[in-house]
């Protein structure tokens, strides 16, 4: 079979997978963002005193965030399909049997994917804050100054494309099992939804521990949406600390949002109203 005929056949073979990939990506977003929305915005949850901003996310922003998120899911689906296509030509390293590399490798490769993404996100995010790219690409995400769970995938299509490239990048570097990919995708949506939830769930002492303060908090990313200039990290604050981009007020704000005293003060205040 000549090259063009074979390519056409491969593309036809992929068609039945389009709705499946789209649905998996969409449901992952919709279920986690929906769950966070129910917990933080509809139900009376135990984190009410942990609201990060005084301002509330506007209901009018939810629809826009949701529609941009659906457009991001379309981009992710397209990139996955392109990766699947090139995989047939042996370009990407996937494997289906865990025993080929063992469980240790599976765990290690998942951690490695997350680590590489953390670094990739930090630098591409900083790049998107340069004037030209910010105005044309990243501004869509920052239109949500007070983010909500629906902001998680609210990106300009070019930004969604930049984020989606992490999958082909890691699949070029080392063999990846679908389970590692699934854990990674679930982890990133949980982090993303929480980072935009508007509430802090991490404990106060995390901010005072030298190692644990390297774990990115919800307050950290929320402050990025307010200030635009600091806190570019995704899973960790390591790169922000290393390259001096941690918001000068971050540690203080985290302590304020998570301190019991503040929670008590707020509930006392609410009772007195
Ligand atoms: Zn954000
Ligand atoms: Zn940003």
C-alpha cells in the first residue's frame, strides 16, 4: 500500500475513536469542575471561612468559561488523534502490557510526566505573560480575575494547544502506559479545578514547612489571577521560589486564609450580622 493510501486508511480507522476521546476528556472536566462547583458554591461546605478573595465569581462568567473549556477539549482530542496517528508510524513510545516494564516503572514514569509538565507549564506560562502573547493568547484565561472551578480549561485555543503538547513531548522521551496517562490526566484536572475553586483546602502548617510549602496551594494560583505577575507554577512552587517569582505577599496571604483565628473571626462576624 502506498503512503497516501495507508495514511488515509489509518485516519479512517481512527474515526470511531473521536467521540470516545472527546467524551473522556469532556467528562473529566465536567465531572471534576461540576463536583467542585457543587461542593464550594452550592452546598454549605466546611471551607467557607477559607474563601481566598472577598469578591465572588460572577455567574455570567461561568458560561464563557465553560464554552472555552469545551473548545479546549476539542483541541486536546485533536492532538490525541494526531499522536495516535503518528504512533502507527512508530513515532511515540506507548506500551499496553504493564509487565513489559513493571509496576515500578509505571509509578516512576507517572511521576516523571508530572514533573516534566510542572517545568513545562512554568516556562510556557511565563512566556505567555510576555506582552505580545498575553494580549493575543493568555488574556482569555485571565479574564477570570476571580476564578471558579469552570475556569480550569478556560483557555484560548492556542493556549490549549500549548498545554496539550506535553503528551506528545513525554511520549517522545520514554515509553508510556495508558494507565500512567490516565493518572496524569486525572491529577492535572484535580489540581486545575482546585487551583481555580476560590477556596483554600490545604492546612496552615503546610505553609510553614520548608518542604511542604513547595506544594502549590489554591491560594497561590488564585493570587496569580489577581496579580498577573507572580506565581506561575502548576503543581509545585519550586520554580517560582528558584526563579524569584513567588508573590511577595503569598506566604502571608496563605497563612491568613488558612489560620483558624481568621476562620473564627469570619464566622463570629457572620453570626453578629
Ligand atoms: Zn488559572
Ligand atoms: Zn497566567
